[in-house]
C-alpha cells in the first residue's frame, strides 16, 4: 500500500538544458510561483467542483440533474450537469479568445443568447467547451444561490489556496502592473511570442467563473493539495462535492477514457500512471505548468514547462540552484523520475 | 474625425504617439500590423511593432503578409482609437483579423492608443 504523503508538492522543470527533468522546488514560496498569471482554464475544475458542492448543499443531485439555457434545474433541461463539466455537450463556441474580445459589458448577454440558441437547436458535435458550458453552469449556481455565489466560492478558494486567486475582478486585480504578470505565448514562425492582450486591464476585467481566473501557480497546486485532503476525509464542503460521488465520477471518466472517450471529469484530466494507478491533472497556460496528482498517495507533480521562463539564462540559473538535493528528495518520497 | 484628407495624417499622428504599459514581456520578433479604411483608401497605414515594443507607422504595403489587420470605416476606426467606441467593436463584427499573436498585439495597441482602461473600470 502506498504511503499517504498528505498532499506533498514536487516541483519539476521539464526540458532543462540537458533535456532532463530537474526538481526545482518542493515548497511554495518562490517569487516566480507566487506571481499572478492568467490561469484561465486551470480554474475550471475549481469552478466545477465548487458549483457541484453548492448544488449538493441546496439538495440537488448533480449526478442526475439537467439544466436549461437559463440555468434552471429541470428534468427536461437539454444538458446534464455532469456532461457540462466533462466537455460532453455541443456547447463548443464561442472560444475563449472570441469572448475575451467582445465589447465590454456584452459577454453575459451574448453568451445567454448563444445558450438559448443551442437549447432550441440541439445537436452538433460534442467537444471541448471553453466558455459556454461553464456559463450555463455558472447560471445554475446563480439560480440556486444568488449572484453572490462566485464571490463566496472565491473566498473559500482563497482560504484554501491563498489570497492571490481571482474568479471575479476587483480593484486589486485591475491595478496590478503588467510587470508582475506572466503571460501566455503562441508560436509565430517557430518563436514563442507573448499573447500580451491577456495582460490588459480590459482582459482582467472580464475575469469570471466561466471565462477563467487569475492567480498563481502556487494557488493551483495548493488547490490540488486541498482536493487530496478532501478525498482522504478532511471534508471541504464549500470547495468539493461529496468525496464518494467525486471518486465515482473520476473513476467513470478514467474507465471511459480507456475506451477512447473523453478523459475529462469535473474539469480535470483523468488517466492511468505507469504504475497503473489513477492520476488527476491539468495543463495551465498553454503548457507553462502541468500538474498531476496521485490521489492514492497525495503526491503532486507540478512540471514547469519550457514556456515558464521567458529568459533562458534565468531558467538555467534557477535550475542549477535547485538541483542540489533533488534526487534525494525524490527517492525519499518514492517518486519515479525518468532521469 | 471622418474620412478625408486630414484623416490619414491624424491617424498616423495618433498611432505614432502610442505608449504601451511598462513591463510588457519582450517581443522577440517584429510584427506587421495594418489599419485599412475602406471609405478612405488613401488613409490606410501599416504599423511596425519592433522589439522593445517600439511603434512606427509606414505606408501600406500590398505585397506584405500582415500579422493582423484592423479594417473599419474611418468614423469607427477613429472612435475606437480615441476611446469613444468600445475596442471590442473592432472584433465583434470581424473587423480585426489575423493570427493569434497578431490580433493579440493589435488589440493591445488599440487599447494603448485609446488609453481608457481606468475610466471604464473604476472601482
């Protein structure tokens, strides 16, 4: 039986100068890891589980509930709540990028209209929903608990993961200078170019549970640690649905994935590790961070991707500084590393 | 400001005075952007974003593949760039197009030129 390590976080940096993986940080205190970033889809599992927990507290069985375009829970609703959080609906458009550039103040009405159109004309290919399924889920939460639900979920997440996490904008987020914020990048002719628009005050003002949030990589890993504690029995009813239902849903997604289905459940990717045990994970900011958790042991592997550092010299120095002692720590927690 | 002989000069002057926020991540390549004004074809111009986020305006170059293009009538272009009209209007009707990288830079350019962030999103 694997030892329970209580949500230990192991930071790795992929693809260092020799092409190996190197453990960089086992704590959560470095400036880089606390830097505010556009997390976007990385907050989707936080929102999914928070909303499902909210529905449970209001007596809704989310495993069977259906919802309509206005967020009303009803038996004849066009979408199952459990499908919304698993990318199993045709609510594929608009993309995140399309919503980010809508005129200010129009995102809510545009998405509401799109949801209504999708409900009256069901069908279409099922696929990844960057925004609309999460918008419907957010409406369901508002129907059940009022518009204040998002701020309450944000407060609960901050209590578990630290103060640097936003699902809704406030003055502090809008006032953050761009020089403390990392960004997404996209390829242009083989060169990574920053997607600077994600840094603008306007984009920050559009922060929402359905579009995505801002926060630190440390907050993301802290959330995984809270998830493990919840699965282990230290219930966090404001953040996660009942642990037994959560386990069932994640196990079903893993089994589904083995037969070629979607491996996503509650916003998390589910897969089997090399040891045959289940892993839960997600990708942050286009590969800047990958997080993978072994729910059996609580080991969390956070891999900083090549896009984490914008300066290769800085990356090399950081890796060199942290290399000492890394192998020993990996050996001590029994984690298999490929180097 | 509407289409006419003075429009092109005013457009160049406005874009030439662009001030980006401090602290932007390095721009490792130059990006070629363009503003196209269908009702005033003589007023269109190119914008070269260079490393260091330098901005220089140029004549439109028909043979050049641009990273992104803002194409809209003169009144809308002027309204967006002066903060009178919402920058989102440049995209909602498909008038801002290009690569993801190009659109990102051009969208930020539009917001930097209009300079109305805090007026719109005060506490």
